[in-house]
């Protein structure tokens, strides 16, 4: 019989206990110290859902307020349009320290009076003739459609001389009739939609100048409020440089678009009269107005003008008009427009096309209207972000080569103090 001492028994029990503990430990799952806890995972999921819900809510709010936002943006653009004239009036008084004789409010009132009197004179001279041409075009559209069908019928009678199979003749007649009907319907629909849009947005002709007046009057005050939100020093200097760059970019864009609209309107009207097409004044004014809508506007008015010329005059004259508009587009896009902008808005053509397409998908015509300035402002923010953090890149170097030099961010807030002084004087 084998005897086991108490020391051996104690050792064996200890060994058995360790074996049991190891077996229990093997059934457990241990996480690394870097693994997040259950509450952390739940919190991240909740934050993700809350962010998604907040983003959806903000998008719905923006969609609901789309018209109001577009109204405010138009007011800002109108303010940018008149601001150089206001500063031009105030400049002689500022040079002689006589600002009290020409406060900003008085300068705004004078510019408003001159601008709207000039606009009223132009409207009084052009509206009767334009409305008469638009009325005649709307009345004559059915007659033009009928003449197109007659031409198609005569063409189908000539098919017999060419011995074209009857099924092919019927298909050709069907397609040509559909095209003619669609063309007539498109012209009529365009004119009716334009008339409805003018009536719908007619109150904006009063609301936009009112909002622009307050933007012009309190521009320096708004700028001071924004700058005071940043700490003095590097951050405030960077914010001021960013605001100046935004101001220069928007001013250059508004100026370039306005000059382009006037230039294209005058050239198209003169060209249409020179070619002797019908409704020259109406189509020329529409060409100037549509020029403000990037890419889609000139393309639309080109198609409409060519189609109307082909229906009302002749196919030969429509080809001449199409060639004239294509040459004008090439010269303006690559020669005149870059000289009008003068370093303000420089975007590659592919960026312009993508911006217009994205803007049209997101917000329709207002999105197309705002796509170019928004893309330009994004490049401004991107460049300032890189400069502020000290990073460089190919895109940043390209933008710096095409844009004017910015103020040194190490400069102190002397310009800010000048802005505050102007705000207090106004």
C-alpha cells in the first residue's frame, strides 16, 4: 500500500486546482486592451444614426427653403453688381476727408435712382417691340407647323420617283411628322413657360433690390462681426484674407457675367438683323439673358434660334446662323471671356462642365446658375486651407498660378481695424 504524505496531498490538490483554473480560463474570451468596449460601439452607432438623421433633416430644410436661398443669393449678386459704382461715388469724398457729405446710404440711394431710371428707359424702349415679336411668334407657330407638314407631304410624294418601299416611306413620314410636332410644341411650350416664369418671379424685382440695399448698407458691419468671431492674430488674419479673396472672386464673376450678357446680346441682335431673320430683337435679347446660365443657356438659345430660323425662313439660313453662333461661342469662350474675368475665376473646362451637370441634378436651373461660383469658392477655401496648414500640392500650385496673390497671413489686423472704422462711419 502506497502512503501519501500530507505534503504530497497538498501539492496534488494545488496542482488539480490550477488545472481546473486553466480549463475555465480556456473557455473564456479575452479582448485586447485596444478593443473598444460595448458601450463605445453603441455610442458610435448612435452618433452615426444621429448624424445621418441631422444631415437628412438639413437637406430637407434646404430643399424646402430653396426659393428663399436663391432669392438671397440673387440679392447678394445684385449687391456685388452695384458695389463698385457706390465705391466710385464715395472715393472723391474719402480722398478729401469729406465722408460726412457722402455717407454710404446716400451713395446707395443715388446709384439705385440712376440704375432704375436707366433700366426703365431701356424697358420702355424695348418691351413694346419685344412683346410684339413674341406675340407674332406665338400666333404663327401653328401656321409654321402646318407649312412644315406640307413640305413633308410634298417630300413624301417624291419618294415614288426614287422607288423607296412603302413601309420605309411610312416610317419616314411618321418620324418627320413627330419631329415637326415636337418642334412646334417645344417652341410654344418655351414661350408659355417663359411668360409664366416672368409673372411668377415678378415680385422678386422689388424684393431683390430691398435685400441688396441692406447688404450694401451693412456690408462692413457683417464683415466685422465675422472677424470678431476669430481670435486675434493668425486666425483672424487668415479669415480676413479668405473674405477678401471671396469678395474678389464673386466680384470678378458677376462683372464678367454681366459684361458677357451685354456683349453677347448686342452681337447676336446685330448678327440676326444682318442675316435678316425674323424675330431678331427677341432672339438677341434672349441670347443675352441666357448667357448668364453657364453652358446650358447658350446651348439652349442656339438650338432655339436655329430651329426657328429653319422653320420661319429657310434651311440654308439656319445653317448660316448655326455656324455664326458656333464661331461666336469659340471666340467668346477662348478670347474675350478670359480677358473680361482678368484673374478672378479660372476653372478648367472639365470642372465647369461637371459643376454645371451636378448643379442641374441637385437644384435644376438655380443649381446651374450657382454651379460656377460655388466651384470657384470651393477652390478658394481649398487653397486657403492648404496655405493655413502649410501643405502644398499640385492643385494648390495650379490655383496659385491662376489666381492673384493673397495678403500675407502674418500681417496683423490693421485691415480689420480699417474695416471696423468704415463700419462705424456707415
